[in-house]
């Protein structure tokens, strides 16, 4: 019996995204985890944490907001992203 370790990687251009059985996976999960661990973080801060370009990050954030997993709170310039309780 051989076990091969699996290490997901973020591919250039956004990588894998979407849902399987209602769970988030791939790059979108990296973004979601960054929001959960850094509640209130701004877009530019999440870019630093995830290594994604702002445009790519915003696409994933919009998808997470549409799924009601995160929300944006506060003024446009000084607000941040929070996980939905």
C-alpha cells in the first residue's frame, strides 16, 4: 500500500474553484480561509495574504458574497470583509 501526499496548489490565472457537494475548495477556499482568519481585512490586505492579484481576489470575494459565506461591512474606503455568522 503506497500513500501519495496531496498538496493543493494555486495555479496561475486563478486555479481551481467552485463547489463539490456544497463545500468550497481550491483557490476560493484559500480566500475564504483568509477572510475567516483575518476578519475585517480590506481587499489590498487580503491580496498580501493570499498572493492573488486584486482583480482575481475580487472575483472570488464576489462569489463568496453571492454564496452568503462572507459580507462586506463599513464604508467603501475603510470597511472590510467578514465571515457570515
